[in-house]
């Protein structure tokens, strides 16, 4: 599947309104199974023919999210040849374009719905002559739910790994979640959730105590002791707090001097009474970003 980008679905410019988040898919999913030579366009970048594989129009798919947020997906729709040729004829015609109607099947397996919506039948109409056709009508239960229901904002947006203009709470597993800051990309590799932007990064790992009945404080001590070549934390640069149910949270921060450049680090843990724990590591270049690192640590939580 193509990697979408968080820009205007029509022109590619960034949008500053956090209540509308635009994500653009570069190509239909099918295009990645074919050689580049199979791609044909009659001119407009939103029209694409794949030799022997179909005709496609990029449209705007509005998805309503909680928090009065709208996700607008610049997704591809597979259409018949007649619709494709008509769209090519009227695309730049100021009089005819507003009357364009596009009916076809969704050609991107948009997450988190994936294969369930791939091929969903939708109809698009022109709402604004400066934008692509809007998919305003669904045909069939999956298509109707996709554009008709209000979806959980974080559950949907966390599935897009590229930087987004808003902070997104990301599920980690075992009930744990953490906030991915606005402007950070995300990926999961070797059992670690990783978020990054220019000059800052976050890594989060989950743990489970295998020693039955051990207190959270003792498991925390074991986790800290397992850190390879753990540096000495300067006085006043660590914080520990205990919860009423027996859990414990801990954070320490320092500025290593052996990296050749100024870099600050925050290492933190949150340990639950049942032995479930999360470890978090933040790296940042500016001292003023320490408040951000502590905010990320504070956002680490578990729901049982």
C-alpha cells in the first residue's frame, strides 16, 4: 500500500486547521503490483489508468472522527472507462466540472478498516470547484458505515505512521497507551514503538514481571538495574511517585557528554501492581524540550 502524506488532498500544501486532517494516497494499491510503465495519465494528476488493470480517479473521502475532527482522505476510486474519459474531458472545464459525478469502488485498503472497505462502492460529487470530487454516498453496509458513522479519533489516526498535525494517543498493548506528539512519525520495530521528528525521538517498550508476587518497587529496581552501563543520575534529576494501588512511576534525566553533540535524555518507567510495566526513553537536543519529554512520560497510562 502507498504511504499517505498529511497535506492537502488536492494541492499538497499543508493545512493548519487541526479540525480537518488531510491524508493523501499517492497511488491505488493495485499500482504497486504493476511496473511503473503500466501507469498512464490523460493529464490531471488525479486521473490514472493502469494498463490492463483499470481506470482510477482520486476523490476526497470524508471520515467523521470524535472531537469534532474530520479526516479527509485523498483516496483512489476505480471507475469504468466511460466515467474516466468523461472526467478527463471536463476536469479543467469550469462550466462542466461542477456537474461531474463519479461512482466506483474504493481502491485503497484504508486503515484501520483495511480489506473490509477495499472495493466498497461510493459515489462522488463536486462540492467545491477547487477540490476533488467528494465521496458523499455509500452503496452497501461497509461503505455506508465508513462515511456515516463517527469513529474514534485516536484509534483511526494512530494507524497513520507519518507525521500528523495533532497529538494522537497510540495503543501499545496490554492496555497501555502513550501520546505520539504532533509532527512525529511512528513505527513499530523489534518490539519497540518508536516516534521521531527533527531533533527528538521516543521509544517505548512493554515488560511483564515473571517473578510472581514481586512488589512493583522491586520490579522497578530490577528494570533500572538491567539497563546496560546505566550512567549515574545527578542529584535532583530523578523523580519517583507511588500510586494508591501499589504501582510506581519513575523518571530520570541527564545530559550525556560522550556523544560529540549536545543531547539530553529522559528514561522513565511505569510499573503496575500486577507486574505489567512500560519503559520510555526520550532523546532531545534543546534543554527547553525537557518539559515535552516529561509530558510524554506523564501521558503513559494503562487501562484495565
